[in-house]
């Protein structure tokens, strides 16, 4: 069945169950989540910061010029998996059973059946919903040969006793998405396969499930980023970006015109393995920049261009609300740095680090004729705020106990009077298990002890006077900051360990 026919049938069978009255004025919504992209990867951000541009990103630059760009926008954490849970639910990661992330595609999902997700929120508003790209929030698969038992295995060795033909549960369609094209763990880990509506989508007519090993990938000049394991015999990560981009365009083109659609598009770019295609949409990609890493930055920009073209060809671009951001900060790759490109620039650090470069990310919002073009905002926002903003956009109230840390920013986009801005934010770093409490210009960095569930202050920076967090400006030991330090620490502990909500509708108002 073609995607067009599938979507038409889907609308027929689900229309009777839509509980919300569809408002003809509701815009289509597209949320694009890039992978490992910092502000320094977007040419227009670099120019604004007075930095040299090594890789042009014309499509992202057009989005930046067409709407709002945030200079103080953040991913919820400095790493992928916990950020994706937080964006999907509007909850800080410590609300899940795995606050530091669920990394294996076969692991128990952090998403509970009762969680409000982006997909469920938009379904309630009458939207056709689609998820395309990297899921990375676990999932259920059966043991091979036993469809009565969910797989549980040891990730320290290749996992070969899994039935990867289809999701047994906890995939996108179990959490509010009508259509899905899923890379369960992106391009970097098992299973090395693509799933359409929860079922394995063979990459070739003669594809079969086989073991993907480094020995099989070496002739393709691919270095596996993570485990060997099961996948499609025709798996090649070079092809996944083009596949994803054109499936995204197909979803847009085939969505019925008589109801709004929501697409959550999670690109594989620019995560390892760095495997850019030779060309995409008629534009040469591989070998066009100083590194394969930067080739993938170029590929991401072309992917965005493909989606924009699809919206315009369908005649719905003017009625589409679009967000572009990233799951964490940019990569510090030596070959890119040697060429003069720092993905986190102008900030310190990068992916997996607690400093601003690890989580301050590009954050663009476009809504033609409704949001002022070329609008720069210095407001503090987070990826957790997306679901709250979409609730405001669709006229919904977030239920109590849901999206606890989502602070909707639609009034800010529309420049309404009496705008309430986020005043504080809780974040996580990466594998070193550091955490952040941000209040106004002050950023307190703490070491989290998972065994004792306690935090110890490490650094204190004023980001207004020192956004680059120079060690010499660390005020953690400054006597005149002792009272401030105690206040910030106490507020973090109260919110974090009591799991108090920090969103606009439910804020404890500390």
C-alpha cells in the first residue's frame, strides 16, 4: 500500500475517534530535531557571532531570517537519549525510571502508557500525526522464536536472539503517532534496520535479516559507532538520510488537505558514523567540505530544504508552524576544528559536556505572517517547552501531572503583552553525571551522586558577563557569592528531589 493510500485510510478509520473539534485555523506543525548540532553549525548564527563560516547552510539561514531565532535556547541535556524523552513528554529526565537515558533499542522504554506525548497532544487536537527518524527511547521486541516473551538481553555482547521483524510495543505508534518511519537507535546502533508503522521495511527486494559486523561494514568505509548485531542485509548508513528526507516529503505531500498534520522529524545528521551521501536532491554532499562531519552538516541543511520544498509545493508553507532545534550541543571533531569550524562556537565545550556548548543549541521558529521575520530573542527556553507551546497553539490545557517542565512560549513568539518568560531551568550534562540549575544569568554546576542522590556544587558562572565560562571567572569559592550559592543549591534540591513542576501552568513559583 502506498503512503498516500495508507494516510487516506487512516483518516477514514480514525476520524470517528477524534475527540477535539478541528479548528480550520490551526496550522500544520513540523518539529525538526537535529542530532549533535550546535549553534556554530548554522552559518547565520556564526555570522551573528562574528565567526568565519566554513560550511554554508542556506536553508537553515532562510528559516532563521523568516522567523524567530533564540540565542539562549537549550536542549534538556547534553546527550541524546534523555533529551529525546524530555522533548517528547515535556518532563525533565528524572521523571522517568532512567534519568540518564535509555540507550538500547531493546530496553524498556522510559515512556509510560499514561504519559502525554507530542503525538498524543496533537491527536487530541485533530491532527494527523507522523514520526520520522531516530526514536532512541527503547522499545519492545520479542525473543526470537517466542512471541510470548519480550526480549531482555545483555548489551555487553552482540544481541542475536531478538526477533527484529516488528515492534512488539513501545514504538511511535504506541505513543500517539498515526504514521511512523523509525530508526530505533538512529544509524549508530542495533537494530540496523528501518521500520514503517512498526514493521521492518526491507531496504531491497532481496533484503534479509542478518548479522551486521564491522567486517561487513569495512568495505563500505563505515566504522560502526556502537555494537555489532542484527539488521537489514542491505544496510548502509550513507543511504539513510536521503531515505528519511524523501519519506518526510512524502508524508507532507500525501497528508489530506482537509485536516492539519503534525510531523516530528528526527534527523540522523550529524551523528556518527559520519556517512554523507554523494548527493541529495541534486546537490553534491560528500567531499564538499573539510570533513565528513561537516559534509553531514551540509546534508542536514539539504534535508531541511527538501521538507521546505514539499511544504511549498503542497501550498501549505504559509499555514505551517515550524520548529528547528537539536538534541544536544555540537561535536568537537579534530578535523573540523582544524579547518576553523567549532560546532559549539562561541561557547565552551560540546556534546556530553556540562558547559554551554554541550546544550545551548540552535532554536528556530517560523510561522509565516504570524511571527515577525528576523526576530531575535534572548529569552531562556528549552526543548521541554515545545509540547507546552504546541498546547498553546492548539488551544489545549496541559493536564495536571503531565509535561511538568514545559514552559510554553507562544505569547513570546506573538509578542503579546504581559509576556511571562522562563526564569529558571534544570538541566543535565552527560556521562559524568553533572547537573545544572540556571536562574536568570546565574548557572550553578553540580556533581550528581547516583548512589546517594545528592549533589555537590562545582562551579558558578554569570553567563551575562562570561557566556564562555572561563575558569578564571568561576565564582564557586567567592565569599560574596556564598548566600547566592546556598539559595541556588537549595532551590535545585527542592525541585529535583521533590519532582516539583517547573512549567508555566504548574510552576511552584520558587
